[in-house]
C-alpha cells in the first residue's frame, strides 16, 4: 500500500534526506587513493549521529555497516573493508539516516583520482538519467513512465540497465510501495499522486545488464566485470510536480563543482532549511 505524506511529513523527510546529503558532502572530501572504505564508514556513522539522526542501514535486514560501499564492478550493497581505494577507481556510496521517525536514503558514485574517460561518461549518463526519471515523477504519471525515461536514456548510449534492483517508496520504513524499476513501459504501473515520496536510483552498467551476488549475501556485481554507476535522490510530489528532498550540493561544494542540475526540481530552497 502506498503511504501518502502530508506537507508536514514531507518537511520532516526533507530533514532526514539532508542528513544524508550533508554526510555525503563530508565524505566527498575524503574519497581519494589510499583511503579505506571502513574509514569512510566510521566517519559517516559519527557524522550522522552528530546531526541527531541514526544510521539507516546499520542493522537493517542485518546489514553490518552504515554505508553500502560499492567500487568499480560492484553495483550496490558492497560491505566496507580495509582495502585502500586506488587511483582510477569509482565508488558508489549509498547512505541512509533516520530522524524524526522518517528515513532519508540517497547515493552518489565518486571518482577516485584520475578515472578513464569511458567510465567518466558512464557516471555522467547515469546521473543525467536520474533527472530524466525525476522529470517523469509527477501527479498523473505512472511508475512505467519513470522506468521508461531512465531505460531509454541509458540504453540509447549502449549501457545495461539492471533489472533485479529497483528504487522504492520511502517514509517511516526504508522500503515502501511502490517499487520503482529503472526500466518499463510508459503508461503502465501504479499512478503517482500528490504527497508520494520515492527514492529514484538508476543502477547502470557499462556492459551487460546482468548481475551476480557474492557469497557474503550482500554484494552485487556486474556479470562481465565492467564498471557500474549508481545515483539516487529522494523526491516528493508537491503541487503535482517533483520536489527534491535530497541534494548533491554539499558534494559539489566539497569538490568545487558548479551545477544547476537540481534547480528545476527545487520548489523550496535548501538555504531556507
């Protein structure tokens, strides 16, 4: 069952999402060759707690850490460890936090040092596809409209769109209805209504869309060993249109990046919060 949120609940969810946004911003300055994912995980947990929230992933379905850390051919759900990041790596950092009874959950794929041009393009197209999907998340549209937008954009560039893993509704539970696949047909699936909140998260592979799972029961990898990218935002329908609750602005500030990509989806200014 889809749980519609009130305006007051959406504002509480914005605060939870911004805890995650700020945490990813802190991590952005630390992602570099020689750093371990376990160190980044510890840093994230401390920052989330300092902001008055609790880690959303730690213990969820018995997951052992605060962050899902997935480098290179790992798609999602990678477990932090003591292996240092290397120059040329990419790493998806997926972070969740719970505050005021609501979850925030979003992700960004970072470059580590100097990354190959074909991998840079994969990251760029995947992030652009996220916004293609967000544009389709509006009152009256359907789940398939978002999935189609992401799939069409990524497959037009020759990339594989993961089928088995999907975005999801978000609220007092980390995973609520509806499921939000990154593929689909326009006009199909559940209809979007005012007050819905979802996490949209394209998981896109440089090669095949097929995946496999490690024996740890968590880590998902591309079947062909080629890189995978993952970006995620929390989005509400406000006044019939998509409203971003999360932001990459803290990441961009840390990395010295200028971007207006979020402007079209920002009815409420981050500075007002």
